[in-house]
């Protein structure tokens, strides 16, 4: 599978589609999910063109990998839900068909602001 430059998150990264930005640095962009499933539902995406976590772990640089992992904690702190400052949250990434991935640009969901319930339904 090759990366689709016209996926919605690629368009957000290029500034062609607006987003409610939470945080941005050299490695990541974070914004609120358009269709929130919990009180707080944010997305954290790498700036590089990676389809999913397997693609990312195979092809991204160590700096990009560290940047994305740290980005999740930075965003959770900014949102006031980090375990350092509050009650925590759930992060997950859907990978390909069985994972239920809809947008083919790697993203981590962050759910919080309330108890997020059972892990898998
Ligand atoms: P997934 O199923 O893991 O690929 O989740 C994709 C998520 O992306 C889904 O929760 C809805 C969100 N989403 C889709 N299109 C847009 C958009 O244009 N803007 C924002 N902010 N989120 C979007």
C-alpha cells in the first residue's frame, strides 16, 4: 500500500482543510477529532507520510518515533488530562482493516475528560 497524498489528514497538514489545533511541533500536529466519542477526543499525527503504526515503526527515524510518543504526553498535559495533572486518558491507534482504521495517515486517538469505559466492545 502506498501513502495517499489526498487523505484528509494530509490535507490538514498542508493547511488545505482547517482543524481545531491543540499543539504543533517539528514532529507532530494535534487537533480535536471532528466527531468526538468522549468529552475530550483529540488526535495526534506525525508530520511525516506514514500510513499506520507498522509503516511508521518500520520507516520513521528514531527522532520521529520519540517525537510522536512524547507528543502524546505533551498533548495530554495541555488538555489537562495527563496522569501527572489529572486522572488519565486512553490512547489508541487503529491499524488497517481489522483495526477499523478509516484515515490512512497514522494517528493516535486521545480519549479523556471522563472515564472512558471498557477497552474493547
Ligand atoms: P480512524 O477510524 O482511527 O481512522 O479514525 C479517524 C478519525 O478521524 C475519526 O475519529 C474521525 C476523524 N476525522 C475524520 N475526518 C476528519 C476531519 O476532517 N477533521 C478532524 N478533525 N477529524 C476527522
